[in-house]
């Protein structure tokens, strides 16, 4: 049996700090260790300065190499597999509220492409340019009382993302990302799932939101990512369920069930057991959490 890995509190601390600081730039030399896949509500943009890593993003494995930049969208599923000893990443983290305001002010950033292809490879010059912007953002974040701090961060992060879009243009010509119907539907589906996963776990619900028949919707998702819409929904809900069972110790299992939109605890337990082979109660016990 694979040894259970405890959740490192580092990411939880960053999430708490983001609510106060809006933007964080930090250095990562090794992965925070996770019990399971995990999803965070903020946007992260990592610039790999050295070393390499293997990561599962949603259901696909990604190799993350020197001078790669990876955009991990809010509420997507991330699971670090391994990294080399010389691994060093400069990470830009944006709170959900900050990202929402940024999107309202700057409509030019095409986030959809990162649903399918999170990594871009930069030249030495491009990586150094982006690193300098990161360092300037980091300097600004260290001054809580700086006049116009919020506006400065909005402009600087906008500049960083504009440079990233510029770097990405050439890669998009040979990337697996194509703006076809199936990929466009999948991108919209991802955004809807992040918004409504506590409201509905049914394919028909998301097909209806997209004004498509369930059969046609499922076929487009399968064509885009090779996984059925139903399996994608289940994977997404289970990741959030596991995360909530571990981190929301203020909630009993009934409370977790209600929060995730299940009609009752029994329905949640059946759903969880069918997907994982264990019950929510057993999962908490395995992770040393009182019921």
C-alpha cells in the first residue's frame, strides 16, 4: 500500500495570506507534500529557474523544466509527483478577488488556453524579463503601507501577464491547444464546473448551461481531453471532497455533504465510496482526523 503523505500546511498558509496581501511572490525549492490531489481557489504562475519536476495537472502529466512557465488556473486539480534536488521556482500567486478585478480591468488575457496546456517554454531572455517583473512585484508586496500599492500591483501583474501572452503566441502555433469547438466547450465547462460543482454533479446540468444536448456535450469533452464529462465531474468533486474532509475539521461529514450539494450524508458516502473505495468516515480516520 502506498504510504500516506501528510498535507503540508504551507499552501494553506499562503491561501490565508493571500486574502490579506492580494498578491504573493515566493520561492519554492521542493514541493509541498500532499495526501492527495488538491485544488486551490487562486491563480498561480510558476517560473522554473532550475531543476525539473513531474506534475499531474487535472488528469494529465506535465513535465516542468528550466525556463518553463506554468499557469495553474483557480480550482484546477494539481498533484506534484516528483522533483529534482536543484528544483527552484519563482511563484506568483493571485487571490481570487484580485484576479476577478484584474479580469474586469484587463480583458486581453486569454486564460482559456491554459485549461489544456498549462506550460510554456521561454528563451533565456524571456525568462530573465519575466523574472525581473516578478522581483519588482515582490518588492511592492513587501510594503503594506505603500501609497497606491493596490493599483501598482494591478498594473505590474497585468504587465507580467501581457508578456506571458506575448511569449505564448509562437508556441500556440505548434501547441496541442487549438481554438476548435471541442476545446472551446471544454474550456467553458471547466469554468462552469469551478463555479457550480457544489450545486450539481450531473452532466445534464452542465450541458444545459452550454445549451447543448448531454450526448453531444459528452462527445465534445471526450474528444478534447480523452475523458468523459461524467468522469471529469466525479474527479473534480472528489478532489474537493477529500480536501474538505481534511481541512474543514469544523464540519462533520453531514456538514461536508451539505456544503458539496448532496441531498444527505448517505448519498455523499455512496458517491465517495464508489469513486475511492472507502467511505468519508474511513478517509478521515486514515488521515488521523477525528470524526
